């Protein structure tokens, strides 16, 4: 068996090749040992799972191991979004949580995410402790634990089923102005992408339009990641049905992408900026802002305008989560669609963010396209692009070595500043380029931002030509 390694957000691998029941047992035992030392261990660990192939079975496997070790398990009674598990941890005052999910990754992957007692991704030092517990288990052929039959653990209430959806719906009802959204007759479409968000938004707004909201572990052959190329169906449906806007959530429903009334894709950078403006000017929130270094400079300009402190972190929501648990953060966001807001959870939540965006539109009586235009009129145009390149290990090393050598120019673009916080970020007069190896997939991601889409495309074409 290959060595189990935790990446940007948990352990992920190809089902049956890297991600196996034997592996899940080992990681579950290490996690159980870690959480057994927690002050809230008596309240147990919450476990949930997404809509991927074998996710339920992997979750039941993890629950059996942790409960057999002596730590009570509160196990989701059905498919649950990542943020539902995080909220369940907080509401039940649990020691932590586990989500069986590979998030936005292709269908052949599955994963094991760990959540802290604060209701967000486990901090890096927590994962380090789990890895210490895992190390002696890596090469064992037989798990050093006598497993109690699953049914017996349920009978003895060592495993208790929990309705995380019910907890989540009750919570969001208190945080979003659903009555206002209904009163202005906002017509919304949700694209569940066959992920864990299927069937959830309709519990709040029964008249919502929905697509790809059925169980399909292959995700209909499209990666469950809310990017322009994966949301063309949503765009067509919004235009055809004359919806005011639509939003898509990823495989575990913690990330978001949107389309406006014209079917144009509105990425998480713009959603982040629209929400920041709303929280500052209408909700009068006060505090700091946090973003990963791959997020638009539009947020930087807005923070300067509002005179609020901006924290910038490496890629990975766990870094933003830490800031939210340690500082007074109004809003935190990452490029890949994960946004969290003060007063909710230090966790990504695509459904909550989708409805908060709807609230902004309802309160301000503005179309989504108009909200984007308003931002550009006030702070200048910011366009963004990303290319994920699948490369061999040798190619990856060669590409990263070139950029780590700090080239003075990338094509016609002169580099004025380098940031090596995570990968290599090359700042130019025209914008910036970021090159970094993914922590969850065998790829290199190339990001670029500039004042025009044409320049972004030019930057990406040049950046990806290095082989």
C-alpha cells in the first residue's frame, strides 16, 4: 500500500488504488486516538460523507474504527455537505469531525477531511498530531484494534445517527433574509453538480429551480467544481428560464460559482468583493479581511478604501480558518470558491454564500451583472484566469525550478516583485502570475490577473509554455 499523506485539505487518493478501506481504517484509528485526548472527547466525533462512490461505506468504516477505539461517533444519517458536519461539531460540542469527501476532485477520487472543535478545517498542527499517530500504522498488515460489529456499536449507542440537514436548515433560517428574497420574487437556479448540496436549497426556497440535483457518483463525467467550463448547463438554464441568477456548489457543497441573468460566469473573486461591500456598507460589520494569495487584488484595493486590515495566506482554507478563529475577521475567501463570513462558521459554505448573494440582490434591488459593474466602476476592472496543467513529476519539477529561479521577464511582462509564500507569484505592472503545484492533485496550477481578459489569456499562454 502507498504511504498515506495529508495534502492541502486532508488525505485524498484514487478509490481502490490509494484510497482503500484498509487506509481509511488506519487514518480513522489515528484520528480516534488524537480526538480521544480532547477535552470534549466524551461528546464524541461527528462523521459525515458526500455523494461519491462508496462514501457512505467509507464513513461507516471510519465510524466503526473510532467507536471501537472507545470514542462515541455521531454519524450522519444521509449524504451531508462538509459545512453541515462542521456545524454539527459546534452544535454538539464535539471533539471534532470527519468528512469522507474529495470535494471538487474528479469522480475517481475520495478523501478524508478532519474538522476541529471550532467548526472548520483542522489547523496544520492538529494534522501533524494525527500524522504522528498514523506513522506507526502506515506499514502494518493488521489493524492493532479489535473491531466491534457495526450493529452492536449502534445498539450500544457508541454510534448514534444524527440528522445534520435538520440542524443546518434551522441554523441558516436565522442568518439569511429568506422572507425578503421571497417578497421580491427573486428567481434562483441551483446547480448541485450531483454533489452533497443536492436537495438542500429547496428546503429554504421550495420554488427554486434545480439542475444536476440527483445521485450520480460519476458526476455526469464533469468534475464537480464550479468553474466556467463545468457550468455551461447552468448558464443555459438561467438564460432559458429567465432566472435572476444561478449558483453552483461543488462535490461537498462548500465552494461556489455563480452566473448572472445573462448567463455570464461570476467567479468567487467577484462574489467575495460584492459580499465585502455589502457587509461593510449595509451590515456595518467591522474587523479585518483575509484572503489567500491567489485571490484578486480587487479585495486589496477595497480594504485600502475601507481602511481595514487585510491578511494574506498561502492557498488552503485551513490558513484562513485559523485567522477566523484567532482574529476578528469579517470575511475570508480563496480563489477556488471557498468563502466564509463572520457570524456563521470559520468554514466554506457554498449554500450559505449563494443565499447571502441573493440577499444582497434583494436588499439592493440590483441584478448580479449590475453589482459586478458597480465594483469595476468604483475600483477598476479586474479579470482572472486559471489553467490546470497535468504534468509528469519530471515536468512539474522543471517548471517549478524555472519559476523559482525568479525570471526577470515572462514574455513581454517585466517582473517587479516575487512572492514565494506558496509556489511563485510574479507581480508585473500589468497584474500578476502565480505558479504552484496542487496539494491535492498531480497538476500545476497557473493563475493570472490583469485589467483585461485579453491580457490574462496572454499571460497564461506564456506562463504555461514553459516545459
